[in-house]
C-alpha cells in the first residue's frame, strides 16, 4: 500500500473489529512474515498469485474458526526470525503451523527426513511462544541409554558410581521453557515408559530418588521415522506416540521444493561467507541449475555443506559447476552431470505428481484419518475427498 504495510494495519483493524477474521495477502514469499501475521491475529496468510479455489477454502476456514472462537484476541507481536526460508506452499504451511502451535502449550511432534531443519522449526516455535524459560535440546540417539535417563531426569548423589553430587535433568533445566527431544524414535522402552509418565503427571523422579519433582517445560519432539508404524512393529509405545503427536508438523524434503533452492542458496552462502570471514559469492546460472536438478538425499544440511565447500574453492567470487562437490550415487555418475538420471526423474515432475505424493505421505502418516490429514494439509474435507478421488490415493488400513 502507498501509505504503509499491511502487517501494521492488521492490529488497527482488529482494534476496531475484534471479531473480524482477517486473511493477509502478499506478493512477498516471506515465511517469517506469515508467522508474524498469524501471531498478530490474522486467521490465515496467502501468497500471490491467488488460486480462486484455494482462496475460497481459506476464507471458509477462517470464517469457521471465527465461529468456533469469537472472543479470541490477537497475540502480541514478536520479532521475526530469519531462519525459515522458502516460497513453496509446503513451507508456507509449515510457517502457519509454527505460528499456531507457538500459542499453545500442547506437545508438538515434528516429522521429516534428516537434514530438513527439524531443530530450526523447534527453535522457532519456542521463540514465537510466550515461554520465559530456555530452549533445551537433547539428541536421544547420541547418548547411550544408561546415561540418557540421568540426562533427562537427573540423578541424586550416590545413585551410581561416579555420581558424586546431585544433578538436575533437562526437564528441570528447561524450567518454563521448551525441551526439544530430537530422534525420539530411538528412545529405549524403559525410558519411553518414564517419559510417558512425565508427560501425563507433569512430574519427574531423579535416578536414585523418590521425590516427585514438578516440571513445566513444553515438549517438542522430532523424528525421521513414523512413530505409529514403529508402534505397530512393537518398537515404540503407541500411547506415547499419541501423547507426543498432539500437534503434528510435517517438514517436506528439499527435493519436493526445488523452487526454494535459489533463496536457500543465497542465504546459506551469505551465512558461510560471514562465518569464514570471506566476501560474498554468487552462483552462476549453470551452477544454480545443477543445484535444482540434484535430488538432495541429505536435504538442507547437504546443500549447506556443498555450498560452504564451494565458497572455499571459488577464488573470484563466482561459484561454477566445477566447484560443486556432490555426493556420488551408487553408479558413480555425478548428479550434476549432463545425464541427471534418477535426480531428474525426481525433480522434473508435474505439480499434480508432487501434490499426489505429498497427500499420500500425509495419509500414510495419519493412518488414513481424514480429519488429521486435513489439519496437516490445511484444506477442507470435501477438497481432500476430491483429491483422493482425482489421484486414486489409498487410505491405509482400508
């Protein structure tokens, strides 16, 4: 607008009409702006170019939410954090889920392949929440079971050999903040039972202790595995899986959002240049094309590593294809070479193919539960039914 920004007008609109359901629209593909808009009271956030069907579903959803909670008040603004980058619809949905879950104390389960940025999402949830305590992270796969129990729940002096003093666990150290449990699927069965009790009772017992210690940390967990499939196979407690998955956030793999790569590449190169004390570098058009044709089995983490290495190799501020050191596939052919093979088949797909694959993945994740699937995808039940029929998708267990 010529006289200001829509994000600044939003609180003024809600001051005049607290019951209004406001949908923000922008031509900027800024995911943190979406988070900020929802935190300030917007019901939803859409990008241009608009699709009439999608816009209608968004408006219907906003009106339904207003009918369910007419007295909701907008959240106080928080400073945007520039860690979430992209312009794809999948990442816009992730940004909305971050904003909505940040206002709650419910447990969050973040699911996505390794390297997709699950801890980044967990930190954003914490930063956009009203919690006063710290963000405490624990990698459940990086600590042996015998030590992990003490790490999570603490121990009393003399509880075991070497326990020469009382030590509080991560639950206590997180206080009124957020406890992030990464690789939660790797938790041993005895610790699963103890974690379930901590979530249910909001208390913990230190190793070697008998007193129940109240805890208030908000739990955000992450995994690259399907917890419910693990539960069916006997490797994870189903009741704990449900307790963790009160709010579910699905992170898309990088190969499913190649249009985000140019933005990511610029941001990651800038970060690497600052970290290494080097001047910024730019990608040549063939180099950027090679990045977009790669399948990225290691996701954003692999992209960051390759760009950091390329920055070191480039001497004139220009990164060419020769500076990109992709991981060699089994056949030994470079994914960025003239014959892309598997990578090209994965990336050069129609939008319908990508959408069908993503919806099927969400259906599999929710066990065919249409209500939960609609929540993850951000679409209405009739829209989901039409897409299931259109793509011939299957409902697990049916």
